[in-house]
C-alpha cells in the first residue's frame, strides 16, 4: 500500500508540553485549526484558551489569579503577558468588571484627509441627497472626481461639524484616578480612625462620657503600652477591628465553651489560643497558617496572647 502524498492540508501543529511553576502547560491544534493552550495543576485542567485570542488569554490570566491558583507572575508566563499587564487586568476587572478587562481599546484611527475641493464636493452631495447612504455618496463622488472616495471618509466628513460627545474616561484614566485616591487615603489616614455615630444614640454617648474618665487598661508589655497609646491618639491600627470580634467572643463566654478541653500545664498553646488563631485568621483573610509568618507578631499578639514563660524548649 502506497502512502498518501504529502500536502499542506495534512500538516498540523505537533502537540507540545512544558512545566511552568508547578503547572503542566500543553498546546495543540484543534479540529478548527486553533492553537489551544491547556494548563494542568495536579493533573487537573484549570484553564484553557486560544493562544491567538487576546480576550481568552486575558480572561484565563484573571481567573488563575482570582482563584488563587498561582501568582500574577506565573499567570503571566502561562498566558503570555508581562506581570504588570496581569496586575492591571485584575485591577480593571475588580473596578470595572470582566467586560472592561478583556475589551480592546485601540482607539479610533485618524481620518483620511482630502484636499478642500474634494471635501467640498462630498459636502455638496450630502446636502443635495440627504437620504443617500454614505456608501452611495462615496460611489457617486468617486465617479464625479475620477478617484477613490471611501465610505469611512464620507462618514467622517458628514459628522466632523457635529457637537463633540461627552468624553468618557478610559480604563487607564480610571485606574490612574483609583491609584491617586489610594495614595491620598494612605497619606491622610495615619491619624484617622472611624468613629461611631454616638450623637445619634444618647445611651452610647452617655457611656462614652462615663468611660472618658476611666483610666486606660494597664499594659503588661511594651507592645501593649504602645498599642494603647496609638489607640488613644486615634491612629489607624492594624487588626484593631478584630478587637470588637474579640469582645464578642468574651461576651459569649468562649473560655467556658472550651472548658471541656483541660488546661495543659507547660504547653505553648491552649485550646483558646488555637481557636482564637483560627477565628481571627479567617476574619482577616489569611489563606493558610503558613501565611501568618507575614504578620507583625506584635500586632496580632494583642489578640492572641501567649504566655512565653510556659513555653520552654528543652
């Protein structure tokens, strides 16, 4: 049996595969001739996109980051972007939605410029035949002037004297404004702290006045002393909002609820410490125990105290 003769129609892209930061990224050509890229994590396909479709690539990069499957840098390598591009795509999606993030904004092309006599002839045709379409005006002008006049040129000549439309801010302008607002907020928020609307609740206002004459709690460590001073000055404190949650835990009697777990003499962590760590970690959005190493121990230690004297390494 003779082999079939070689032809261009028989030539298809060979499937390829590579490893990118724990991902197995394969590419192949589908039955429609599209270059399809599939990324696998732990042998499970997590994203799939057409390599030459920019919208699909953008959507895939955003999903990889938002699902916390990888870092922005890894998503950029998988989808063929720069890391800063992926960062901007994620921020655009958060501010303006997915459609704005994947939409192309290449801007309008510069109009084709004709000399004044040609433009005058087109304007004369537009005035003489107001019901004609731009294409028909272009065809008639091409016949009259013995040259090619495009439909787009006619449309631009028709609308050049129209009142300008209200300019809408571009995606980049909105992102720049958001960054400026964030910088201003950071600059002026050091001495700011949210206040409860006590003026609308006479009972709360009365309690505030009574507590204003109460001495602050006694600090047992330098960290607690600095923490109390910052709160009295009205500074924004990391994790200060969790103090309210900690108060609620005390109100429901968290230690009594854990009375079934006996106190372990000499142990570094008691049951209340472990449960408190899990509780506050969930509230603060820490994805894992490992991520707690990025936290300032002096700040979170106010919420989750640990008796250092009882923790001795032999």
